[in-house]
C-alpha cells in the first residue's frame, strides 16, 4: 500500500471539474485508489464518492493506492493533479 498526504489548492476545492480530473486519473489505474478527508474514505474512481467529501481549498487529503502497480499509479495521479493545479 502506498499513501501520500497532499494539499488541495484549486480555488473551488475538489468539486466538479477538479474532481473529474482526479477520477479520470484514478480510473486508469489497475489498483484500488482511495481518497480520505476528515476521517472519511471513498473510492477515488467514483465521482459521486469524491464529490460527497466536499473537500474545500487548502485542505489536506490522503491519497492511497493498494494493489497492482500501486507506486506507479500514485505517481501518475499526483502528476496529473499537479499539472491541473488541483494539488501542490
């Protein structure tokens, strides 16, 4: 299991467009991908799950990958979210 804490910097937080970017990145991974915020963890491949967390800007979230190619998956997700200026 690979895990990393990141800060959401998108001005609207992790809602709508940035959540779609996150879900699309996670959906390409073979392993299980989850995101945690304030003690609640959801499947990062589910747009409804991610949006249900209501993650505002400047919030610390935890991204977790577990399974096949988990390290590569986590790197890809982080690179994608940074390129879209969703996280720092």
